[in-house]
C-alpha cells in the first residue's frame, strides 16, 4: 500500500496548510473549500457547491449535465450563466496544476468537452487512502496503523455534507453515488 500511494503523507501535510498550493475540498462535515485562487467576495456558498460538485464528479461533466444538475428547475438559465458560474469557480480554484502557473485546476470545455476539477484534494479521498493504509498496516502488525486511523477520523468535522445552502445540492439526489448516504457507513466502520 505504501508503494501504491507514496504521496499520502505529503498530501496529508498539504491538507493542514492554511494557504494550500492546490484546491482542498471538504465534504466530511459542512462543505468547505480552501484554494490558491481568488476567494469570491460574494456567493461563496454557491461557488463552494460548484467545486464540491466537480470534486464528486472526477470523470468530468458536460455543460448540459452541469446545467440540469446545478439548475434543476431551469429558471430560464442560459449557457452564458453556466460559463460565468464555472469561471468564478475556476478563479477560486486557481492555477498551478502540475506546477505550471498557467494551468487552471478546472478544465474548460475545449479539451475534452467536460468541466473537470484536477489536481485537488478531497477530504473523503484522503480519508479512504488513510483507512486503506491503516488496514494494511494493521494486518502487518505495523505500529503506525492506529495513527493512520486517527488521522483519517480527524478529517471528519461533522455530519457528511451538513448545513447545505438553502435550495442547493439538489444534484445529490440524482447522483449515481449518494455520497451523503454512503460515506457515513465508512466513517462508522473506521471508528
């Protein structure tokens, strides 16, 4: 497991940084974002939702899927509104993908016809990686197993995806994986 995931300790250290070099997306509690880009001065909850949405869709999403997921009642939303919203999220996510100061962490539609958040850390992914290493260490009677379990559980700040913005996150109900319902089982098993 250590050979398969050599960057785990570095990623855990990055998670602790106040000013991270890449987007950090948290869902193990109230949704929260820390990113190297320009934090929005208004509608922070809306841009947080967009970044959480992209983080929970690692394969990327088409413009039409973004439109139907984030604006489920349509409200006469035009494609320009989608672009403007993703542009605001892109500014907050920042630049620096793969160490290149010109590469955005959110792809645009030109590359593969999807919006995708890349190079970020999601607390749930970090949790699963720590849990996997803890299980392997426990099986090998490695003394670090308990430290990995503790580090994983310290990522949990409250109920999963708790305190969502009013009328937001309707896309969770249509998501292939109900993270808000499935993740708590993993947390309980780990505890």
